């Protein structure tokens, strides 16, 4: 009796499809709790806390976007963010990452991830000089979160100095940009080919010096050329939120856009910024671990 071995091509259903990773960055505008923090100037925020209705609408947007990683700006603290995720996004599979930054009002940068989280670090204590020779530090933070498969890279979440303060504010923001460029350049030298993204609210339009410093360092604007604005309040309609990519990550960029509209959701009524979304190819042969 003759026996035959049937060899099936590896591309048949026995192999998972190549994974993708969706990353969202969103300034959620004064995401504060009802409690007065005696160590922060949270009482000057208007409105002073996020209502139940707005918390529900913020969660609705994230459900629709269905991102694997969400980079957030203007969150007051980890306790508020963790409670919100548990109440409004209990089945989304998000792990919460937030370390306290330097902002006097208490607004922090944060990250939600379905992808397993590795090393987390803060640059809040980093000191650097501005163009006038004054010592500066990140007004909020540069938060670094290393993620495992399928992303296998680093997410840096930022929120640079606001436009308030005129030329002095410009000096601070430009010095923050130079510090970020040095951090990323150092990471690329240590690990050539690193997949990394700097995501957040940079408080500056693409043509100005703050952003040019970052572009000149080799970071790539995922939404370059778009005419969409990210800050949605008159009269300051402008694009000031970005996904900046190392060349290795830019190679696997599938698509990126500013989300200005969603069905039956008025984004302008939820926050003064629109979300920015990027979709990337995952590491070959790796699969997403959903929780």
C-alpha cells in the first residue's frame, strides 16, 4: 500500500494574517476629577472636572476608533484614568500607564495599551538649556513606554509648552523639541532600526522652528501634507498634534489621518483637539495578544 504525504502551503488558514497596530493620539482637554489637589493648581481649570456625560462620550469615541494604543494628553491623574477605563471601557483590554509630570495644574500625559507593556520611564527630571542659555525642563513630560509584540518598539508621549507666554514660551517649546530630538537620536544610535513614535500635542504648526528641529533630526510626520486641523477652536484652527516616526517605523506605516468626524458624534463638543490615528504593520510572524 502506497502512502502519500500532502504538503499544504503555509499561507493557508493555519497561519495568522500579518498583524497591524493602530495608534491614536488625542488631547482630551482638561480631563479632571472632582477633587481639589492641594499640591496642584487644578482649581483654575474651567470647567473644573469632567462630567459623567463627557466621560461617556470620550469612551464612545475610543470604542469607535478601536485602537491598540491610545496616547492621551491633559489627564489629571492615574486614579481618574484607571477608574474611567474600568467604568466606561471595561472590556477594551487597556492597561493604564501614567506617571506624574511637571505641570503646575496637574495635567499629565498617559497611555492605554492592549499590547503588553514593558519598560516605562519618565524624562520629567531631565534638564536642558534653551537658546538663551536658561535651564529648562519638560513642562509636562516625555513619557516612554516600551511595547512588546506585535509593535516591538517604543512610544514617546509628549505635550509641549503652550503658546501662552509669547517669545519666552517659544524658547521653552524649542528647547523641549531639541531635548526630544537628542533622546530619540541617542536611542537610534544604541539600537539602529528602532521602531519608535513620538505622539502628542506639540502646540506648534509644521512650519515653525519647534517642528523643524524634530524633522531635521530624522523624525517623519505621519500626516505630512494633510490639510486637516487638529486644534478645532476658532480662531486658532491649526495642526499642532502629530505622530512622528523613526525611519524604521515609517517603513511600515499603512495609513495615517486626523479624525475630524465620526458617525453621530460631534467631536468638537467633546474636546478642543481632534484625534490623530496611524496604522502600522506589526513585526512579521508575530500575533496580537488580546486580553
